[in-house]
C-alpha cells in the first residue's frame, strides 16, 4: 500500500515518509480494514520501492491493497489537510504551557524560574515594544524558511531522528508560528518571545563563565539585554525604531554589527528552536487520553 492511516494523527501518511519504527510510533494501520501494518522496502532496478503491508496475507488484505491503490493522491492530501488543521487548533489551546515545558527541557532553566522571569521581563516597556514590533514585522512570516530551519537544526541532528518525525515537526511548528503572528494570539507570542530571550540570556551568561578566550559578543549582548529589561522610560520607543528601521532578516544573525539587531536575530533563532522542541506527538497523545477518559 502506498499509504497508511495514522490512528494517532487521524490522518493518512505516505509509506515513503516512514521508517520501520514509525509504524508503531504513529500507530499506522491499513486505511481500509484498520489492521496494523509494517513498512517494507524492496530494491528494484529503478530504485527502492517503499510500501506498507499487512502482517498476515489474506483475501481481505488483497482487497484492501487494491482499494488503497485506487485512491487519488489529491484525495489523500485533502484528508490530511482537514485533520492537520484540527490538530493545530488543539495545540494552540495548550501552547502556552508547552512553550514553558519545552524551554525548560532544552534551555537549562527550571520551569518555575521561567514563569517568574517572564512576568518580570514584561514589566519593561521596551520588552513589550520589542515583542510587539517583532510580531508585526513583515519578515517574521519568512522565519520558517528552509535555510533558517536547517541552520537551527544543524547542531541537533538527534532531535528528530526520522524523516516522518522531522517533516511533521517542522510542518506543525511552522503552522503554529503562523497563528502566533495574529493579534488574537499576542499573549502566546509574548510567552514564546520571552522564553527565547531568557534562553539567549542564559547562554550568554554561560559563555561569559567559560575560561578565556570568551567571544566578545557574549558580553556585549548580555549588557544590552540587561539594559533592555531594566528600561522603563519613553526612550524605549527609539531603540525599537532603530532595531526595525533596517530590514532585519534572521539569516543576518551572524553578520550584523548593530547589537539590537543581533539580539533580535538570535532571539528569532531561539524561538524557532523552542517550537521545534515541543513534543507535538506526546501532546496529542495526552489530549486524546483526556478525551477518552
């Protein structure tokens, strides 16, 4: 069969996107009879052939394979799109807590400290203005471009070990981020922005505590970040205007000379990483378990 049905995702998934252990992880079954399937790869002169098969061959399984083969690819994609939109709505309902959990798991900061510092950070007028300016900046819509995501994942190859996991995680994180750019989700965007800010701050502190030579940019960024967090006056708006006056692009993160732009580029990097770290499959399992109970 060219595709199977994921009970976990309630969505079709193509055989070529799976490896053997994905069948259990995504709970892949036959789209017709709902029996478990296994991933098969066959070497042909034209290349490797990927497909799913029933564990036991029977007249019923033969009929299933014929019916699956007759389903147009357009219908498969359409069914997946409807289910995917429903899953995104589910993730958005619990996103705030999942951002804190993912940051704590991968950023080296306790969740309780993150929640406390989040409130303190947004006492700063400049922090609020930066978050709002970043959300409204047109370039944010391109933040999940392929080169930038690849740059974020370059040092974390073991985070998403299979192609199916990687594709699903990137697709989900990209869709979640697109929703965060809407005004109605400004509070969730602030949470993501603040957590990314705190992770960057922590990394600068860790770099400063390393034996020499320390890269000078760490101290510069840390000094600017502390000044921003302590900012309360009207001058804050001028700093924001300067930060967004140039067409800030995330991929400039390692080239810009302006400290504010450098900070925002690094924060954008951390925002993407946090969204990619959220265990969307585990979240989905928990939500389904709640519904069943």
